[in-house]
C-alpha cells in the first residue's frame, strides 16, 4: 500500500508540473513535418486553461504565436480559447502578452517626432494606427470617449499596412498635410493631399515602428513604455495607464 501511495503521489506531482504535455522537441518535429516551409521554433509546451489541451508557443521570425495540441501529441488544435463566463479571448490576451515590448524613455522620445496629431489631456498614450484598419476604428472610438473626458492624451502615430490597405499611406500623409485631428479618424476620410512634411513623417514612422518590433495595428504604447497590440476596453486602458504612470 505504501508503494502504491508513493506512485500515486509521484503521478500527482508529474501532472501538476505539466508533464502531461508532449515535449517541445517532439512537438517541433511534428509541426515541421506538417508545415514544410517557414522555419518553426517551439519555445514552450505547457498546460492551457482547458484540461487536456496544451498551449504551444511558436517563434516565427521575430514574432511569437500560439497554437494548441492535445496531451497525447496526436492532435493539433487551431483556433482560439474563449472564456464564456468572463467573455475574454484568452488566446488573443496570451499572444499580446508574448509579443509585448517595453520601450525605453529614449525610444519614447524619438517616437514623439513622428506624432501626426494629439488629442485630450492627462497621461499620454501613443496609438499606432492605420487609417483603413477596421480594428483601429474600434480602438479609436473607445479612445475618443476617454479623450473627451480628458482621462488620457492620445498621440497618434501612423503605421499604414500597405499590403493590406493600399490607400492607407496616402490617407495618412493627407491628414498631416491638411492639419486634420483625431476626429478625422472616426469618419470615412478620403483625402489625397501631399506635402514633404507628411511624406517625411509617415515614411519615418513606418521605419521606426518596425524597428521597435511592432508589426500590427492598433498598438497602444503606455507611459511606462509597455506596448499592447489589439483592441482594449476603456477599463483596461485606464488600468494600464494607472499601472504605468
């Protein structure tokens, strides 16, 4: 009986430490066989919030991604884990956390050179945005509510993703040339003005934002230098501003 109890205890420790998941090496071999092409590096395999499913942190280029595999290592699960009770996309939150960058005060100072316009007063947030990005529109509407209450100051930096939105760069340049403000982001703007200042600022911001390791929009940069990619609620924005101020 003592021997059985010891074995049972070892099994409990084994499970609690996450050894129910396949190893990173085994998972990497399986994924490389399945996805022949881009180099794939598995950073970690560990239990997910769902029993029996393991999360796989994948490195492709400079960005970290997330997928899932069952504990046997036989089934790859593509998709997102949504917490229905709290209405949270746990996959999106994890990916944002994995790719979060913290900028130094020097880099924040340099980023200010590329601000197209600002709105509001209070703790400063940088918004990296694309004029034609639908998710950015959601983020901008939420920020506008905070701006109107002077709960934050938003510095807008354009990062047009031309492969996805071919007209975005021209719109960004035009907004700067015409002296537009934050309100213009909330409408269907189609200006096509050009000027050296607009061209310089947008092309400069694209290069600098890329150098920071940021590749998507919307991305928020908080007073502490922490970044977050993806739309945030008003409550989460204020929480991160408070934590980082």
